[in-house]
C-alpha cells in the first residue's frame, strides 16, 4: 500500500515538474521580449489581459443567473470586465502606457503620503531612522510623480529582468524536481520489484 501511495505521489510530482518548466520557459521568453521588443510585447500582453477580463466579465454575467445571490455586484463586475477588456483589446498600446502610468502615480502618491506621515511621526518622537525613511519615501514618491515616463520605462525593463530571473529559477527548479522524481521512481521500482 505504501508503494502505491509513493508511486502515485511520484506520478503527481512528475506531472508537476514539466508545468514548472513550462512556466519558467514562458517567463524567460516574456522577459527577453520585454527587454528587446518592449512595445510589441506590452501590446500583446495588454491584449491578452483584455481578452482575460472580457471573458471574466461574461462569466460574471452568466454567474449572475446561475447564482442569484449578490447579482448586483456580479452585474457590475461583468459590465466593467467586458468594457475594460474591450478597451484593452482595441487600444493596447494606449492602455499599456496609461495603465503603467497610473500605477506609477499611485505608488508615487503612496510614497509621498507615507513619507509625510513618517516625517511627522519622527518629529513627534519616532527617531532619526524614521525621519530618514520618511524623507527617502517622500523623495522617491516625488520622483515617481514628476518623472513618470522615465519611471515607466525603468519599470518595464525591471519587470523584464525579474521575469528572466524568475524564468531561470523556474527552469532550474523544474530540473531539480525532475531529478528528484527520477531517483524516487527508481527507488520505488527497486523496492517493489
């Protein structure tokens, strides 16, 4: 019985290793494309996100009829999903630029607010460490707010580098998982045979 359980676990892990490998390869490709073909890659990713939101919106509308509880929220999220999906699909470059700019503005505004609060707390008695953290946060927030275009470019390239690193880690993890599964399956065959 233990061998059957171990064997079924080995099969599950064997299936999982190639999924991790596939995710790693996809992340690596997207990372390279974000760095080398930034505009086209952002447009493609934006279109895929638009299709995803569009389909989720349709599913929310369908769920509104199959699960009537909370129908108003499902109706609202369905309509928003469909409209947002259509905007992203029809205007991918514009949506990517506006979306990343809005994200930078939100992070910049949060940095300014956090920095101001930290400086006030430092004045009240939080210490010089809090004042320094508040000043740095305030400065970073202002840079994000007033140099949005540069920040968006840096953000896209940073995402590309992180995707490449994540892809390499995923590929390495998948290979390590495959090696462990292979040696575990060999032990199971030896023990049962």
